[in-house]
C-alpha cells in the first residue's frame, strides 16, 4: 500500500482506447490498496494544435491568452480519464489547476509553482477518492491561468508528489525508461535502472526529452523518488533518486544531444574590460538565451568571443551583433547554424580522471572536429558540426561501453 502520483503523458491518453488503458492501470493500483493522484497531459498533438491556432491569429500572441488557450487541452483529458475511472467503479473527480489550488508566480507560459493545497488532496484521498488533476497549469495571484512551459505536466506531477509527500511519483510515457542514449540513433542503447537526480537534471537540460527539467529540480529539493516507465509495456522503468549509487556504477551513465543549436563569434575585439558584457548584454535584453561561451585572446592582444544560442534565435542574434560591432571595434562577426551539442553525463566522472580524454579520443578516431567544449563536475559537452551528430553519439557510446553487451561485464 502506497501513496502514489501517476502521471500520463500525451501519447498515453492519445485516444479513447489509450484512455481506457490508463483507467485500467489506475483502477488496478487502487484495487491493490494504493492511494493514487492521477495527473494527465493533453491528448497527443493537442497542445501543438492549439499553439498553431494561436500563432495563426497573432504572430506574437499575448502570453496570458496563450495560457488560456493551451491549458484547455488538459481540461478535455482530465474529464475523460475521470469518467473512465468512474466506469470502473472508482470514485474519481477531475480538477483543473485552479481547483487543485496550484499557485504559481505571474510568468505566463513559464510559470513556477509556488504552493499546492495538499490538505485538500489529502482530504479527497482520505475519503476514498482518486483525484485526476490537469498537468501543466496553475493559477497566479490575480486568479489568471498560467502554464509551466511545454512538457510541464511532469512538473505538476512531481510538485504534487512533493506536496502530499508521496512514496513515489510515476511518470508513464511511451518509452521504457531513460536510456544510455537515444535508441533511434544508437542501436544497442540500454535502459538505465537508476539515475541520480543530478544526472537526470543534466540530461534533461542538455536535450533529453523524457522529462521536463523543472520536474527534476523538485526531486533534488524535496527528495521525491521519481520513476519513468512505459504505459504501453510492463517493466521497472528508471528510478531517479537523491541517493548516491553503489560502486559498480559506470563512469558515464548516459549521452544526450541538442540539434537546434547555433554559434556566433565576434572576431578581433580589443581585449579590454567590459567587452563580454557589451556583447552579451544586448543579447540578453532581447531575451535570447546564451548557452556556452568561449573567449580566446590572440597574440595580437585582441580577443574572439564565441557563444551558442538556440537555432531559432540565430538570425536575431546575428542582427544584434552587427548592430554593436562598430562600437566594439570588432573586426567581424561570424556564425554557423549547423552545429549540434553532444554531452556525456555521469556522477562517476567526479572520481575518474581521463574521462574527457576518452571522449576526445573517440571523436578524433572518427575525424570529428570539436568546435567548443564545456564541462561541469558530472558532464562534458562538445559542439560539433551537425552532420557528425549521430556518428559522435555512437562513437562515444562505444567508447564508454554503454551498450547492451558492455553492461553484462563486470564494471569494477
Ligand atoms: N500538454 C502540454 C504540452 O504538450 C504539457 C505536457 O504535455 O506535459 O506541452
Ligand atoms: Mg512530456
């Protein structure tokens, strides 16, 4: 008997057949004696469709209205799931973000959860009810609907799990768990049994699409055990925990990538204080997110500054740099929007020297040029030409022996 949050993503509620399957699964958990809060996303493709409608009407749609629009997808799915549960004899009731009193800050389309009314959920659970809560949405202090950014239903689920102190938050999705690398690229990619939340946080923010990265922050903050598992197949999935893992852990746990990257370089700027802020200031003011930054001073005393942005922001960033170039005394501005970032993540890296070398050797063997490098305690990322992305991921997967065959070997 456990207190569980079970979250079902868009593909898991894609059609009535899938909704019935979700209801079967939840009803079985309840019949086993568990108390369950269900969180659901909109039916697959629905939020994309709504977003498209918004952009059709207004090229720069007001974010308050977009929140009203986008959040409507979940209103449909919670009602259907609650009804399907009632058909199975469960006492269920749907709840939108405001009804579950999921309070957020005022940032439309990327709101953060500030508070959840756990008492009400507990009271419902105590009365034998299974609440079915809409993911991805909350309410701000003005009483307006807010949403958490695309993929944000995961965050609803983990935040609820933290608020009610659940034994486990289960994220049901269309894959069997978190893999060592994207199985569409790496044939022998393997499901991981367990990952630390630090690793998952890096993987999620470096491109792995399996979880909304903000949801993983909650795992770290509140220690909610989180499990990613398939709603289509039975299996243990991947457990994400705050606990340190045992010795047998591999040096690198997983690889991920981001394809939609671009880089810009300001060439030959005089090497004086304030240059980086003069370049990156206007970029930040334009709300363009900068990821990696590299600065190099040449023999002539001038400096080149290179940074990466999302590919969608590339043209705008280029225009901004062209605008400030004159006042900086820069020699030129260059860019490349056909780059990709590949990252290796693992807590095991902390205690092993030579991880970077192994990775760079593997890339060198394939003749892949590394354009930029960035590291943290538990990750190494490189920027390479986009056309080498798949090759780079495969070469690294082999180099770190992450595949199915390697996993059967002793690792210590
Ligand atoms: N329906 C929202 C989206 O598609 C939230 C979610 O699915 O997590 O982004
Ligand atoms: Mg998702």
